């Protein structure tokens, strides 16, 4: 069963965040993941949405998503994100 990693993001330092954005695609692909959504401009249809940017990744399984998250490659990418963004991330099972 596929799994989705969903992140909500406010970029606070765009220049520093570029380093994170440069490293994540390879780390995601290495674990069988792909971007489904990568960007800003969310439009709130109901309730409140806390952040200005949304990222959705699809992985072949929850295990693959968690392996990506714990990987050396993504750990390195996260270092480039520190101090550059407010960030929340979840993993959910697909249908």
C-alpha cells in the first residue's frame, strides 16, 4: 500500500532553504518516492491552514517513507533546513 508524506512549511530564510530543496529530490527518489505536490499558493476552502507551502510525497509503502525520513541523505538535507523554515511533517497510508 502506498504512503504519503505531507509537509506544511513556512520558509523563513529563502536563501538557506535553497540548500534543502537542492538535496531532497535525490534522497526522495533513492527510496522510491516522488513529488506529488511541491509548492505554495494553497487556497483555504474551509477552516484555517497554518502555513504557506505544502509538499506531498508518494512512496510505495509506509516503510519506504520512514526509511527515507531516517536516511543519511535526508538527515543531511534537514541540516540545511534548520533555521530556514517552520516545518511539520506526517506520514499517512494511501488507499
